[in-house]
């Protein structure tokens, strides 16, 4: 035994609090607006959708929020997660950089998403809610919530985008195994679904339609609430357990803070989870840490979008949120990283990007799969297509460090494994993946349709 590879923590070292970045932000996030009146919305408007404790967390500016004992207990089913030193990848890249990755793919559903699903199921159960509805596209979020609902004795009703329901039967079966009901969307069960089916009986569905169905079902029943797996402040909050563990693990490895932390970016939850606890050191102590969010070049809201109020869904039903967005009508190319095909970004990460606290990079799909295969061949783990964006950015950093002759410390989030995504790897091996050239005129066209409120230049 020469080099230490895995840095682990005991269950007793699971953090006791989540970290709330809102307490340290140079500019606090702007409030969500009522889409009708365009006035800031109060908690009462959200009460039919979420339990009160989650609504409180959504607007809290308390720096540390205690993790309930039963949530920490459920976290021990797979946490703490290991931090790996990527010795083999470093050798393969011949870089002087020291590369670390936090592996979230060892959770029961295979990604970071149970970190918030468990917390959300707990608060719903605590308030006496009996059923949670949600939507899922590729199935990562639906599986995480199905698992979490089972842990807290809740019913779970998942509206799964029709085309994914047909193409990803194993994700559906995972949800069924954990006791969830999975309904292909659009469905006959809701007004929203029936309306779509009347016009297009063969509709492949969309995340926007599935959201409408899940929300309609939650609002219609007193004992039912709705749940989201990304974007919202409370979801990002719950994920901060990742970065807090990583800080302890780097200390154990004898490292100072990393030069750069990197994570893939869909709505912002796994990026926030890893990066926010490091930003606490940056914002409160002036630590020099770069935080890089990695988005697909085909869905570049952070690098080519606008900072503006926009809807969270494609249909325009949700409150208006302040975000970097490509416009809620933007339809990204059908890349394999389904979890990153979202038009907008969460309010907290958007404001931090606006203020220059974090950075963003857009990476082409081809580069991400090259990186994923390099990683799998060196380190063994096969990353999810989403996670490959973080791997690719880490490899870019490692190559830069080599050119500069610097032993910089690089940390990235390996947010999920790719065991259900091997068809995507097949396409890559078959040479079917193309570079996506997203023209400025496509972006301009989607943005031109936006008639939502602008954000004053001063913010
Ligand atoms: C859902 C998902 C993402 C994207 O969502 P974020 O909220 O940005 O983290 C990324 N990777 C995996 C594996 C996912 O399941």
C-alpha cells in the first residue's frame, strides 16, 4: 500500500447542518414574483405545493440550518460518500495537478438527488402529508424521490415524460420497486394531460407537461404535495452536505483548500452542493477558490443566456424566478445528458454568477464523452453523461496545470454513474455524436419571445 486513494469519514462525521449561502452572498437573491400581479409572492401562495418547513428554508437567510436527526439517520444508508484521489487519471494525463473527486453515484438511486429527496420526504411526512407528486424526465429524480418516499412511508406518484417511459423501462421499474406509481405523461388523469391528448394522442410528452400534471394533482388534494429535484433554494441547501464532507476529507488528506472546484450544471443542485461550502470560505475569509459550473454547449444558459425573470417550466405556470435563462420556450438539442437540458438556472447560482463569485464553462457533448471514457479507463467508474461535463472540465484544468507546471488541487463532483446510460456510450463509440453548433440566431429567437420582467441593471 503506497498511495491513499479513498478518503472516508465515519457516520458520526456526517454534517449536522446544511449551509445556506444566502447568508454570505454579496447581493441577496431577488424574490420570486407572482406571474399575474408581478408582485413578490408570499409563503401562502406556495403552501398548496410544499410543506411549511421547506417554504421557510426557501426564504431563509440563516447561515446554518440544522439537519433533523431522522434525515441524518436516513443519510447513513449511503453517506458519507467517499472522496477519491484520482491517481490513475493524473498518471494518464501526465499532470502535476492533484485531482480529487467526490463520488455521489453510490447512493441507492445512483446520483446526488437522494440528498434532497430524503429531506423533502421527511418534512412532508412530518407535516402529515400522505402523498407526493413529481415529474421526471430521464428518471434520476423520480427514482430518488420514490426511494425517499418509501423510507418515510409516503405514497409517490411520478409523471414520467412519455418518450422516456417507453425508452427507459428500467428507471420506471426501479421506481416501482420502491413502491411508486409511474404514469406516462401526458395522461388521462389530469385536465392538463387530457387537453394535450385530445389534440395529440401520440404526444411524446415533455417535462413542462409532466410538471403541469404533477402540480395539478398536488393542488387538487389536501393531503398531497409536490416536489422538485433542482433549481429551488431549499433543494440547493440540502445538497450542501456534499461540499461540507469534501472539506473535511481534503483536510484528512492533508490538503489546503482546492484551487478550483468543478461540477456539472443542470438547474444547479449538485454544483451548489459541492461548491457552496467552499464559497463560504471564499466569501467570509477571502479564500482564493474558483468555482466552475459546467453546462452543455447545446444548452448554454450560464454562458450565453440573459439574467432576467423567467418561468421555471416550459408552459409558463410557475412563479417568475430571477435566473440566467435561454427563455422558457427554448428547446435544447436531444443530447444524452438529459439532466442538463433545462432552459434556466436557480436564483442563488444565477446571482452568484452575476456577481462574479462563480464562473461557467460550456462544453461540447463530444468532448464530454471523450473525457468520460478516459476517466472510466483510468479510474474504473463509468460516469453518467451529465457527470462527464465535470470530468471534461477537470481534465481541461489538469492540462492547464501541466502547461503552467503547477501542482494545483482540482476537485470535481462525480454526481452519478452511467449504468442506465450505456446506449449513450454506444452512440459515442459508433461515432454518432456530433458537435452541436448552436447558432446565435436560435438563442436570439428564443430570447425574443420573452416578455417577462427585466432585472434592473443595478442588481
Ligand atoms: C439531475 C442530475 C443533474 C442535473 O441537475 P443539477 O440540479 O444541476 O444537479 C446532473 N447529474 C445527474 C447525475 C443528475 O441526476
